[in-house]
C-alpha cells in the first residue's frame, strides 16, 4: 500500500516539474503554430493531459522530455490542421485570423492573412518544420531530433516548404 501511495504522489510532482520546465517553450511554439492564444493554450493543456495519461512514456532527462512534449504538441497541431482541412472541404470552416496591432494595421492584417493562408496550404509536418526553423530559430538537428525524422528530411521539408510558400503567396497576390 505504501508503494502505491508513493507512486501516486510521484506523478503529480513529475507533471508539475514538467510543466514548470517546459510550458513556456511549448506555449511559444504552439502560439506560432496556431491562430490564437486560446488555441495555443488549449494545445499546451492537451499536451500535458497526454503526459498525465501516459506518464510511463515520458523519457527521463530535460532535453528528451522537451523533445517528447514537442512531438506530442506538433502531433496535436497536425490533427487539428487535418480536422480543419476536412471541415473546410465540407464548407463548414470560417475563421478570422488573430492579428496583433502593428504600426500599419491594415497592411499587417493583409500580410498576416496571406501568410496564414499560405501556411495552411502546406502539409502539417512541413508547416511544423518551417515554423520551428524560420520562426522559432531551431536548428536542423534539433528539429530532426524533436520530430523523430532525419536531418535530410528536415532540409527537404524546408526547401519544398519555402518554395510552396513563395508560390502560394505569389498566387494570392495575383488574385488581389
């Protein structure tokens, strides 16, 4: 009985330590992968709920923990993107972009909208690689380790993703 009480206490302590160590980094990544702060908070919350449901699958060591949590978060984002794409195909999806107020709000809203539409056209993993590299500043090796793919695959996604983004942005510019 004493052992089960002790392990019942270890789980909340470990989850609390995970949260304290990694929630800021996860929120920053989630914010760049999602449209709103609320969506980002939901993704981080779901990431930690997954950790609570399967604590035995969380590796030991700060770097390994973070990589595992980032993979969970990216997978949740991918699932969310797929659901939205399916809803969009069915004509049910209509959302507004959340845009911070910059110096020239009208131009910023237009640019933000164009970039979001271009990003949404990318495959989920390619979008995650681009966001992690271009917006988060993560290196190729870090992204490869975090997503569990090879560095060559990361480079391929970056190259293809950049070309696709450029084409999508140009295409949207010609329609305006």
